[in-house]
């Protein structure tokens, strides 16, 4: 599917969507197809793509933000707790595949 069609389907400006699509290609989640009828397709089976893969590609799971240090409570209590929660969240997302989500969406469509 082309970036333009994806952007229109989800009511997004294509200039904002294109960098995300390129990150997904770089991570091996999508294949980019060049040419006048080009676009993007999944690079592997839906069940082999986890939500964590997608978030990592988008830079939201493992991004290391610069945090002003200096507070002992922040350094010794808050940041380790956040890191532990992020690891647990990432582990949970690793077990959730695109296929799982697609099947849930298909089941919802069938019920409607």
C-alpha cells in the first residue's frame, strides 16, 4: 500500500507518516517497493512481528532521554522503578504480535 493511501486512510499528513514507514523498513518490518505502483508491504508474517518490534522501530521503547540528574530519590528510586516497568511492558509487548491484533479486529468486524 502506498504511503499516500495509508495517510489518507488514517487521516494523517503523509510527511509525518513517511519517516515512520522508513523506520519500519529499516527494522525489517516492512519492505519498501519502489516505482509508480510502489508502497509498503509486510516483510514477514504478521505473527512474527511483535508490537515491541514496531515501538522499537518508532523509537519509543528504548529511547534514552536525557534526564537532569542530581536528586537521590530520582536516581535511586524513581528511575529504577520506571526502568523496571518499561522492561515488563516491553516483555509483554514482545509476546503480542500484529497477527494477534489483526485477529481481534477481524473478530470485532464479524460481530458487527
